[in-house]
């Protein structure tokens, strides 16, 4: 048998095979280049994440204290259960979810829903239970081997030892909302975090929020800890020292709550006319910020919203109403500055004037007789200011009201809820009500009524401007911000700086006339003579603003003052809604605040005052 030689290999087939092998090698090289060069960092991070976990240590929020160092907001610790999404989501993890739900007294569906809602990654722990009692936390810890990805630990939460006393100043905390989270995620916020929603807690969120720490650990395939890789301690938030004095705050709050308990809300503001430091800021009724610490319960929320006295409204800053005769100091300043009246300009008050056939009465029906400007301020003679308002006209009244800082926000730290108030003029009335300005509007305007709306804070700042010679100061609530360093030391990051937002532009002699009238308010014959403080020269002005409420006419009581008159250190404004006359209701409250600040012991209660 003759062997047949093998045919020569096909060159074409060899080339095809070589090209295929070459393409496979090239693809392998490209794939290796892509994985190692292009995706190298991401894959390394993923591999590290797959074998390691970060246990987050939430930084304690910065403390808040009053001007004397008394703690107003601190932190307490609660027990929280955390879960890693990758270890609890999916069909294979159903048994783990059921086991955890049974231990926490909830449902598997609820745990799964919470994780999906708050997750930001597969490996970052999510809070699934908070305020866990010690017995439950112990049972979860004991089941650790059967609960991969679940951890238990402490977490700091806010505590307000004085409850509602400083509710409107401090504000409250709330769980971060989705839209906020999108804006703040780069700053370290995570789903489920709490941040300031109102008051100082909101205004100084960036300072009060500390820098979180944590512990990076190595875990096995079941998510169980094998060893610690590194840890870094949290840095607490900055400590805020407020300008508020707890003792003044409590006096004003307690006195105003006597009226609030009778359905008559009120507010009080005290500030230092030298630098704008707010010494007390009270709105009653108030709310307890502790209710919001871990998310307010539905029943508590409905109770607050259903309260007809509206405790969530900050009346000291966010509620603008007619200030009554306290506004007469503005009318007097306008009259002096424009030459429409002088210190000795007199009017005869017979208890009423007539606008055509419509009577406009003085609060003293029998009249005050012949009075000059100082007497008119002291006795709060409406007729005198009706006549002065007619000479000035609404446009000039509005211009001077704005010069005194009315009709615009003061810029206080609580600006989120601050009202600008209303300074009316004929154009405003046409635009707002579609009606022309009439003579009755002008005379009402001159005595602080009509459509005028002012906040107690604005009226307190106005009073401080008279006291300090004409400077409109920005009210401020924070004296110092003390920051914590990583090494545990602290530094004063910021201190209160006196800020002028304008000047009254009045001549000193004109301010002196107004001051004389305000001092006469506190002497015999003045509308607040019963609230004088022995041994102290107080300059004050009463006010009673009438308005309709529930189909009847009620009197809102107002009082402004500063002391000592010769060297002012404190200015005060107090208002109580639907409570009566300013000299009878608001002035005695201010008297107690002033006396406490000046260190005067009051041996006798305030006496009845005369009228407005």
C-alpha cells in the first residue's frame, strides 16, 4: 500500500486561525487595560468596600448656653439599630428580616420599606430602629451571628432642659427632607439625619452640626466583624453662647403665661440698646422642642395645630399688629423734625374731635385740657396726636415710620419666621383694599392704629434707638461661637459685633423732648405711673390698640420702655392680646423684667395706672 502524502496546509486557514488567536489576545489585553487602568480605582474601592464596613459615629451637636453659661440645649444618647442594605434586602435575606422584625416588635415589610427609603448605597448602614430599650438592644446583640449586617449602638440626640421656656428662640430639630438631602449630601448628611428646622437650631445649623467620626472594620462573607482597620473620633459641633439671660426670659415667660392660660397670648422682647444683644425673647403660649427630637407624634402635632392660641407662632418676631399709642413717639418725632410741632406746642383736648360729623374720641372721655407735647406723651392724649397727624399727613407719617425701622425685617437670627410688618400709606390702601385714603385713616395712623402692623421686636428696637441716641441696631441672639478642633481644643470662631442698620436722623434736642415725655409717663399723672421702679429713672410709653375679635372690640395691651433713662442699658417691649390697657397689663410685666436686670428688689407690686 502506497502512503499518500498529507496535503499541504491551507494558507488561508492558517491566517484565519492566527487572526482569531490574535484577536483573542488583543481583547484580553484591552480588557486587562480597562480593568486595571480605567476601572482600577473603582474596582479597588469596591473590593475594599466588599470586605470592609464603616460604622458611623454621629458627632454630638454643639451645646447652646445662655449669657451666664447655663445650658439651654444639650445632648442625650439613645440606642439605635442599624442595618446594611446588602445584608437585609433580597429573597435570600428574608429570614434575617423576619428575625430582626420579631426582635424589634415590627414587621418584615416595615423593615424592608425603611431600608429602601433611607439607603444611599448597598454597604452604608441605615437606621431601622431608634429609642430602643436596653432589653431589646441586648437581645439583638445576642443574636448577632444570626443577624449579619445588623449593629446596635448609641446615638446623640437633642435635649432641652427648659422645655417651652425657649421654644421659639431655640427652635426644633427635624428629620432631613428629600429636597434638603439632595442639597446637603456633599456636606455629609445622610438619609434619616436630623437638622435644625426653626430658631437658633436652624439659623446656626452649620456651626452646631459637628464632624462625624467612625470605625472601619473588616468583615467576612456573612458581614461579621473580623478586625478593626482604622477609626477616627467625631468632632462635636460649635458651642453657642447666647445673649439671652435665662432669669429675664423666665420672668417674662411666667408673667405672660398667666395671661396665656386665660386665652390671651402675648410676647416680650428685651435688648441692650448699646450693641443690639437680645436679652429676652418670649412668645406665649410656646411649645416644647423636645417633642420634635425624634420626630413628633401625630397626636402631639394635631394638639399643637388645634390649639386656638397658635403656640407655633412666634409673636415676638413673626406677628405684626397695631402697636397703639406706643407709636406716638414716632408721630412726635415726625412733628418735631418737620416743624409741625415744637416742645411747647399746645392743643386743647375736650375728649373728642369731629371729622365732618364723625366723632373721634380720646381715651379720656372728659378730655385732658390744654397739653403740650411732653404732657401729651405722658398722658397719651389722643386728641393732641389726632391734630398733629392731620398736620403731618399720611405720607410723612409713613416716611418716619420707615425711618424708625418699621415695615422691614430687623435681620435677627430668627429671620426665617420674621415678619416685615406693614407701614401703610394711600398707595398701599389703594393697592391692598382698592379704597381711597380718608381722614379717619390719618388720625388713626397717628395714634398707632389704622392698617399699621409692627412686631414687638421692631418696637423694642425702635425704643432702643431712642435710648442710644438714634442708632437702629440689628438685634442679635448669639454672643460667641466656640469651635472644637480635632485635637480636642477649642477656639472662639466668632463674637457679636455691633451692627448699625441705619440712624433715625433726628436732632439730639428732639430726642431729648421725646425722652422727657417718656419719663413723664412713669411719674404721677402718667399712664404707667403705677409701674415706676423706686430709685430708677425709667422712660416708657403705654399703648392700647383696639381691634375686632370674635365679633367684639378688644384691647391689645402694649408697653415700651428703657432704663436707666440717664444711661440706658436695657430696652423692653411687652404686648398681651385682648387683655386690656397697656398701663394696667403690659407695664407691670416690663417693670419686673427691668427691675431684675437692674438688680432692684421690688418690695411692692405695681399699682393701677391711669388709662392707656
